[in-house]
C-alpha cells in the first residue's frame, strides 16, 4: 500500500472518528427521538 495514502487515512480517522461513533449516535437517538417520544406518550396518557 502507498505510505502516503495510509498516512492520510490514519489522519482522517483520528480527525473525524470521534464524530462518527456508535456512542454518539446512540446518545443522539435517545435525546432526539426516544425521550421526546416517551414524554409525548406520557403527556397523551395523562391528558386522556
């Protein structure tokens, strides 16, 4: 493999890797989708 390409790939993974990880995706899912849906269901149940 070309050493320059490997260096670029390693730098890319170090730079953007933390942004694209499963932990962050799970936290985003819970905060943006799961909790709002759970709260909306609870409010609808209380209102009924």
